[in-house]
C-alpha cells in the first residue's frame, strides 16, 4: 500500500499526457504534411478552407480537421491554416493537437497578438500557467496590444494567480503539508480545463490527508479522459481499500494489471487485499459455525496485516468483542470494545461495549454506556439505543432483587436450549437429597432454580420479566416467588418427566 515516503517516486512516474513547445520560437509541425494529390491540385486552398468552414458550421468536426490538414499540406507556411485547425481541435477538445497548431501559427507570425493570446489561454487551460504568463507578457509588448474590454488582462491575471498557486502547492506537496497542497492545487485547477498531472498530485495529497472520497472523485475525473492512466487506477484502488470497499479496490487493481501485467503497485495492492479478504472470510465462517476461538484468531490475523486500516480494524474489533461475549469472556469483550470507543466514539462502539458490560453483569456500567449511545449525534439507531437503555435499567433493578439469569448462570440472551441445560445441571447439583449437610441453603437454592426455570423457559413470563414487569406475587423476595417455601424436595419436574433421587 502507498505511504508518504514513496509519494515523490509515484508522482514522477505518472504519465504526462499533455506536451507542447514552451515558446513560440520552437519549431513544431502543425500536422503531418501529406503530399499533395491530384485531387488537392484540382481543389484550391481557398476552396478547402471554404469547405472546412462549412463543415465547422454543420459540426462535422472530423471533416473540418481533415480539410484544414489538406490546406496545410498545400500551404504549410500559412499561419492562418494552422490557426483555423487550432480552432477545430479546440472544439474537438483535442488539446494536444490544438496546442501544437496554435504554436505553429505563433511561430509563423510572432507579431500576431491574437495568436499569442490564444496560446496563452490554452496553456492556462492545460495547467501550464508559468508558460502562459510568459506568453501574456509577450503579447502585451506587441504593437496592436489594445485590450478594450480588459479581457486579456483579466485572463493574464488568472494565469499569474494560477502560477502562484501551483508554486505554493508544489512546495507544500514536497514538504508533505497535504492539506495546504490540496487547497492550492484546487485554486490553481479552477483556472484549468484539463491538467491531469496537477489533478493527480492533488488526488495524492488528498489520499495522504485522509480524504479518500476526494481522491476517488479526482481520479475519476482523470480516468474519464485518460482511461489508461495506471497510476490513477492504483491510487483509486488504494482509496477504496482505505474506505473498506475491498471489492472496488480489487476491481481497480485488476484494471491496472490488465493494462500492465507487471505493474508493481497494482500487483502489490491486489495481493494485499486478497490476503485480507481470505482471512476475513475464514473468520466469518468460523463465527457463523460458532467456532468463536477460531474466529477470533482469523480476525486478528487479518487485522495484523495492517493495523492502520481502521475502516476494517474498527468493525472487526467489535466482531472479536462479540465472539468473546459468546465465549463468556466478558472482561475480554469489554476490553476490546473499549479499544474501539477510545479510538473514536461511535454508536456501534457504545452498543457493543454496553452489550459486553450487560452480559458480564456490570449493570451500572452498561447503563452509563447506553446513555452515551442515546445522547450520541448523529444517531440513526435511536430506537435501538433506547430499548437497550431500558433493558439495562431493568437488569440493574433485578440485580438488586432476584436475578433469574444469575441464578441459572446464563447470559441474558441465552436461548431455550441453554436455559434447559443450566436448569437440569443446577437442579441435580442442589437437590436437597444431595445436600443433607447443608439442607436449608440447598432447599432455598433448589426453589430459586425452579422458579428461574419456570420464568425463563416460558416465553410470555420471560418477556414480562425482561421488561421489568412483575411476573407473579412475591417475586424477588428472599422467601421465593409464588411458591410459599414448602414442597416435596425429593422430586423435581422437568417437562413431562419426574426425577427422583433415592
């Protein structure tokens, strides 16, 4: 995965898609000059230009470009032909061709102010603002430099501002001041139309500043016009990875590998994501199979691949906490949930911590945690938080009276099978016939076990109990529930069977 130490290397290997001369004095051919054909001999250059203008009006831009190219082939030194082809390429958004054409026109007629201004405007649009400033300065020294409406000076001021912002952005980028770099790249890009190299560096700065959505947005703009920009594909994949959208990350890395099977960045990114997904899948499978110890192991293996990958680590920590709850390891569950909350508070973290505290009979702590969840903003799970808060209030109240869950030593989310087993084991253990030397305590415990089983094994009674409602008279008293304290202690009932201890 990317790290700030490699940012300059990746930037310098980025493909630059725009290239043109730095000044009007550089010799650049406007178009590939084709030998004049017999057809061109039969059609005058003036006719070719006329047909090209007609094609322009009818928006047949490919035809117009072809006709002007033929005119250039016939009159390669005519600056007007190159300028007109520049206009066509501009409308076609072929900016590389347009810059080549206007540079040729400027070269052939260096005293033509209009050409120089058009080139400066195009350079600004392409993000080559330093060069644009020079051309605007040169244009101002030409004799016919009248600027009645002030538009040229206004555009020149924009080029100067763009140049200044790019200078500040480059310095901030080199100093790894990512937020400042993003700010000034954005200012400069406001004056440009197609500057993928600057946009890419802005996307990189956003990535290192933690603005992964910004990276995704800007790389999408690059890929829209330059679909084979492998560095942009890699960076976009990295951003999706950091957001925890692993499938999207894999998709972008694969696109890069298809363009270049040996691309190190995309290959490394793809390998890292697949390794994490493999371990995560194993953890999920073990969790679903209730192999919680195994699940915890797989989850930690996945997290340890990159502990800075918080979009994955944070929710996975909560799965680990839940697995510890299922194992009855409540203190460990609380410890893991606290890690999540201490890193950054969230509804999910508060609820997981409250659940672990409640399962571990830390009722007051759970109550406090659920209150934090209720008060947390924004909160799209308010109803759930209120329900859990109420549940904790009931549990705290019951803990001061007779707690049926604690009597049977089962968690509050225990299913009927777990309750049935706990009842059988405890009834066997505390049957008075088995505790002759401690008969009074055994009789009380035996009755409490029966009472707890009667409530928790009945869906309606358990619902009332969980809501904090009174299940039957004398509930919670030391003398037992509705049973008055007597009864035949030599028998206990389980379902339709009677068990006797002789």
